[in-house]
C-alpha cells in the first residue's frame, strides 16, 4: 500500500531553497512552517511526470476537472455532497480567502478573526482597509475553545461586522469545532447578517476519534459561506500553487467571482492542477496512513513532554501536525522561539506572531521523519524545564 515515506534529505531540500529547510543556518533543524516532510502519493509523482513527459506546458482547460475531483474527495472523506459546478479555483488558499473577504465586505467594515490565529490572517484587515475584530479563543483545563456566545457579543457590539474568517480546523491550536458549535455559529451569523469564510486547508488531517464537519454541511450555511481549501497541507504540495473555493449557493459564488476585475485573480498551472487531482483521486489510503503516523508523533511527544518537560502546558490537537505549547514557565523570555533557535538550534514558530493569546507559546511541527522528530525533541526538551525561581 502507498504509505507516506520520509523526505528529509536536508541537502536536497536546501538546494531546492524550500523555505522550511533553507531559511536558517545548516545546523538548525526546522519545525516551523506548516509543511510536513512526507513523500506524496505515487499517483502525484505519476501525474507530474506525465506533464513533463508530454511537454504539454501550454494554457489548459484542465482546471475544470478540479470541481469533480474535489466533489469526489469531499464525498469520500467528509460525507459532503459538493456540486462540482460551484467549485472555483485559484492559486492558493490565502488568495481565495482574501478574494472572498474583500468581495463580501466594504472598506471600513469589520472582519472577525479568531486569535491566536495563523498569522497571515492578522494582515488581512490592515492591508485591505477592513476593521479587525477579534473573537478570541479561551483556554481552560481541557484545551482551547471558541465560545459562540463570545461571537454573539462581538457581533452585537459591532454592527458593521460583515465577515467571519475561520481556520477550521484551527491553526495553531488544532481545535475542531463540534457540530453544535458550528450550528450556533451559522445561526448567530445569520442573525447578524455576516458571511463566513471557512479556511479548511487542515480539514483532512483530523484525529480518527474527532468528528470534522465542513462548514457547508451545516444547515443554513449555504447562502452565507465560502469554504476555501486545497491539497497543499495534506499532501505537502504547497509549491505547486493550486486551491479551490467551494460554494453551495450560485448567487454567492457569482457575487464573489464578479467582485474583482476578472484578470486580477491568477489561474493555477497545469502541474499543480494534475497533482491536486491525482491526490484527491488516489490519496485516500495514503492520507489515512499520514493521520496514523501523525498520531504516533503526538503519542511520543506526549510521552517525552510528560517525562522530560512537565512544565510545558499543552493539549493534544484534534487536527493538524502542529503542537501548540505553552512554555511560559520555562524562563525563555518574551520570544521563546527566538531563544530556542539560539540555544537549541531548532526553528519553531513564535507564539506572539499569532496575536493575542500567543504569549509564552511556541508552535512545533511534528510532521517529519521519526529520527528528525526525536532529534528535535532531544534538542528542545532540555531547555523546557521550569525556570529557576518559578515562571518566566
Ligand atoms: C490555516 C492556513 N491557511 C492557509 C495556509 C496557506 O495556504 P496557501 O499557501 O495555499 O495560501 C496555511 C499554511 O500554513 C494555513 O495553515
């Protein structure tokens, strides 16, 4: 069976100037950008080779096949019936997100985001002239949560809020909103006349014991929701630049598509299209294998943190290959990621870059070969004890 194999030869990855591997000096191990190090399914390689062998590099109409390919994947993976005619394509997920946000709000109107949050979302309001509003996660002993009552309060206070932008599942906490919360979010947004842009790029990598429901499967969501996703995170294809927006309402699709000059939004290239289609058509077993493998990494992380760094506070994520660690008791200063880069020679993501709630945190990517993962732990954990004299 096609199983994820390691792709961690640092020389090859540096030569390709992959940002994850090539940003830092050679002695640094990368555990930052949300990109895993596993070889995509063989069908993806076959698709890419086919394009190269044919030499058919011209303009293509093949993007139209993304709709049926995604609909088939959504049905098998998420029991979600997508109308292929209502799938549109673009170059990456962030492009689809920004296109939807700017189509569904005017300058000066409010965009709600959920900090701590995937940090590019923090740039969207400031760079598009929208007003940034925050529906913050709360943390208790069981983990990080989004409380729909807090959303209701934000929207009641801010009548010019027009769009709620979700990372579903949530990056960096790995939280998956449950069906009851999703239903309430849709009800609250309907009451306040707010659209929902749901970035579901991490939606395939969900723990088997957790139920993930795409937002567009929630009754009442169709008229106000855009789901933006791609094969990039699941299959580590981010450099191939191909993503989709999924609608369930033709009018909403048309509104988003026609809000921008037709030539502004790019078109994915054939290699990205063929690789994405191959992944969605043939990558189901491979994805199950990856989810299992990520589960093993988190088992091991839990074991090692408990034994070697009990001062670290964390909650095992329900999705993603990212661990969100509270290292505030470890005396690493206001930018623990920078301190760890210097002392442990491991590059992690800095919590404060994810906005409010990120203080004292780091995000660690566990999606790598076992030996690399163990080395990352070997290097990091000696620095994650309790600081002399108590907290940070
Ligand atoms: C939640 C989320 N959205 C979007 C992206 C980026 O996707 P793309 O490169 O397709 O814009 C990432 C990458 O880490 C992500 O975590």
